[in-house]
């Protein structure tokens, strides 16, 4: 993968007239439960992450929101359509609609790809309820959204445009050519092109895992000098938490500066610039 990322970086440099980029390290699942919230908070204190994505209607959602507002932490909405709401006071109607959605989306791995007309109203209700609850807890509507198990990209969310236009939305993962089938890559590219028409996207998205070999993450860091790169992490995972709390990305490359917040410092590159032939987004 190192050679492919090297080619990607060289082509990015050639495509951008004024080199600029950033590395955004975002921790998912803020508010899911106390243990997850506390681990993410420790990562913030260690300056190992830029931002987090918050779950609402979960057991620690209220405390997490209070911590965020007290400490000025950067939080987006982690849209949850697959893990049952765990807070005690969630309206029964909302619980039932989310339960139906979760049952459908987890039926098989292809379910999110297909629009389910019979669940259109349920999706609309559950997404709107989470946006409203985020606004109530955090004092403002979410400026960015991603999804638990990446379900912000499910057909029932995208085709009904349930996410407000102009929001920063998490794209598909960026893969080395050959890591996914042609059909898989084609579908993901199609989704990202549609996303670009209505939403703001980073240039590349990678998962923190696998942490080894270190050269993989070093190449991701190198790419972030010329493009906006999001690195997704889940500190509830012991290996990821240990890596982040012991220095994380900065320990790999002392020259890297992790973004202080999740923001796009410039308009993301056009698709033709963001897709070198060695690597595909999706």
C-alpha cells in the first residue's frame, strides 16, 4: 500500500496549485456509554484527536453533551440507525420506529443499498428526531454528520435527502485499487459524486485500523499535507485507545499537526483531483 499512497501524494501535489491540507482525527460514539465517553475525553486531553461524533438517546448522551459544552469540544452527530437506543426516557414510538429500521438494515449487508418505501416515514422520523435531540443537547444543529456503521450512506437517508444540504457528511472509505470489487468501488464512487452535489466532503477517509505496519499511517499522514484527510477512530477499542493516548499520530511523525477541530480549511478538491489512479475513494 505504501507505493500506492506515494503515487497518490505525488499526484495530489501536482493537482493543487497552493499546497494545503490537514489531518482530522475523529473519534466516534461520544455519549454511547460512560466508558466510551471517558476514553474519548482522555484522547481530547492528550490532544490526540480533533473532534468526536456524538450519539443521542443513549445512556451517556446527556452527560457527554454537558461535557462538550463545558469544555468546548467539537462534536458532530453520529447518526444511529442500527444500535437500539439505550437511554431510559426515549419515547416508545421512536424506539419502535428505530427498531424496525435496525432490523431491516442488519438483515444482510446489501440492505442499506436499497431504498425501502415501506420504511421511508420511519427513516424520516428517526433521523429528524436525532437532529432535533442533538440541537436540544448541544444548543445548535449539527454542522456535520456521520453514521454508526456508516448508515448515513444508506439509500433511505440519501435519496430522501434527510440530512440538511450543506452539512459536512462522511464519505466512503478510500481504498487501494484491488481491495474491493469493481462493482463495490463503482457504487461507492457513485454515492460520493452524489454527496458532493449537496454536501461538503473531505478529500480522503481512512480508518485508524490497522495500526501496524506503521508505514501505512505514515503515508496517510504524508497525504494530509496536500489534502484534507479524515482518520476515523474508536477509542473504545483498546488497541486504538492505547495508540492514541501514548502519542498517537504525533509519535509516528513529529512534523504532523493534528487539526484542532473538524473544519474544511478550503473547498475539497474536485473529484478529478482527488482520485489518483492508484487509489479510489470508495
